[in-house]
C-alpha cells in the first residue's frame, strides 16, 4: 500500500506535486499554530475564545490538508487522461 502511494506521488506532474507539497506545508504550519493556541489555553485558562480559535483552526487545517491531497491526486489523474 505504501509502495503504491509512493509510486503515485513520484509519477505526478512537477507543478502539481509542488502545489500539493506547499499546501500540505501550509496546513502543517496552521496545525502547529493551532496546537500552540490550545496549549496556551490549557496552561493559562485565559479565554474560551482562544480555545475555539485553536480548535477551529486545527479542524480547518486537517480539512485543508485532505482537500489539497485529494484535489491534487484527482487533478493529476484528469490531466494524464486528457493527454
């Protein structure tokens, strides 16, 4: 299964691969920021708004990461079929 994923990733177009990689890095940075916000909330109990911001930011970063992954794979497949 992992070998198949690696072969799909290595056969992708360079531009699509770069866009997907940059998108996943962006989502990882959002997840780290949201984790820091949740850690600050946990340590200091400052505001419930801080908890909601961290929670929704983490949720959205996971959603965006899955969207980047699925759309990049789908776009690459459509691009190969049209050629």
